[in-house]
C-alpha cells in the first residue's frame, strides 16, 4: 500500500526523516558552537567516560518489588551514588539484594525533592548499611528548599523531610545543601534548583510552601536532577522532573555546555499532560537531539509510546523503565524482559 507522501512514503516516515535530519543538524551545530570564542564548554578531560545507571525503585518490576517511587544506583568513573531512595522503607533494600547489588561502599546520596516516594527508604538504608560501614550513605545532597515547611496555621506539617532530617543526623549522617549547580566529581553535576523559564506545571501537589518571602504555591522549588557531561552529549537523571524536563535540560545546557541531550533517564511527571503539552515536550526533546529515553516512575507508559511514535526513537531507545533496567554509556538501554 502506498502512503500519502511523495514516492510512496508515508507521512510518518517523512516526519521521522525530517526529525532525524533536524537532530543531526542540531548535533553538528552544537559541536561547531564549541569553537566560538566565549562559548561555555567543559574540558574534554572533565567529562564522564564510564557510566552505568540501574533502576532500584519504580512501578514496573522485572525483578524485585514495584512501587510508586524512584531510586537508582549510579556508577561513574569509579564513583557510586544512590539517587533517591524509593517510597517504602524496605523496597530499595530488598531490590538491591534481588539484583545482587551491594550498597555498603556507597557514601553519597542524592535526594531530588521532599516527596515521600523519593525519601522513604533513606533511614532504613542508612541504618542497615552503616552496620557494616559507618560511612555508608552518610552524605546526602539536597537542594535549597527541601527543608522548608509545608504547613500553615492550624494544619499538619506536610514535609516529611523535616522529621527525616533529625532522625538521619542522629545516625551521624550529614546533609549538603545546594543553591546552585555543583560538580560532585569531574563531569557529574547537580543542577540545584531549576529556573522555571517555560510554563511547565509538572507537579500535582496543591499545598503551599513557606519560603523566606512567605507562603507561596508549592511548585516543589527544590526539585533537582543529576547531569553527566560525556563525549556523546549530556545524560540527564531525574527523580520526578517537577521543574519540567525542558526547563531542566535548558538549565543544564546553560550551566555546562550547549551539548545535545544523549539520554534522559528516570521520572519526568509526564503522565498527566494533555496531548498539546505532551506534543510540545516531545518536540523540544527532539530539538535537543535526544538519543535514548528510559522513562520510569511518574513518566507514564503512554508518554513513552507517544515519544517513540512522534520521534526518531525506536523500540530499543524509548523504553518504559522497570526495576533492574539499566543504561550504559556507549551501549544504550537494557530494559530486561518485561519492557523489551
């Protein structure tokens, strides 16, 4: 059957060809831009060379336990980081065992924001692994605003991190708070709080937060992500992406360098977007040159399929995330059996 395009090509084929060409041009322009005087560019020796990310908590489970939460283990150039800690106290602990992963020598933790589906496992993990190694999970990186109160007169405190902070510090652990982008090690950057340049409302909370200027709508101002600068482009790891995936990518590119987005992994809170907002988001991801997408947690299943349909990404490169699924720089995504 012939399509509606010229030479028998279908509209979908033509659209994908155009997007592929656009992505190629974007990458070429980004590379050329780095030769322009004054262009902000990381040194080649300051880039991550070896990177693996394994999902330890999300809803879909090929191995272990599924839950509404997120956590991932990062292994990069000899460094190991636990990124978020899942929802239930024991989920990440049990999933790590099921996957044959030992977190005893992991010292650094990143919490992306205050919500309990990302912070619920912290105390259990710290207490359990510190029995073998007092330094295990002893440093937690957070962004400014994570400890701000979510309570007004006559109501109950809605921020779990206030109670968690005291209990965690009682174990000897330390919180490191970031108000701006920070390099954890060569080529690995925390975004810190992300400027809300585009009107992305990728959050579902309805309460208010007490900022230094007073109570305002709680748009999860402390939401942060982790970005790796690699020779193939930027790799974004997100917990929920409440700041908006487009806002986060733009912030990362402004803070690091105008490189293409090689991979986006984690939760991106796209499940509640209507068709118009989702189409806009997918278009932006294509403009950024996205090559791999592993959408877990609050990303939603339909948004991953929409991304695959409306972009150049095929089945191996646009995947619904599952417990145990992984991304390896230079090798791509291993979705395991269930999401393959």
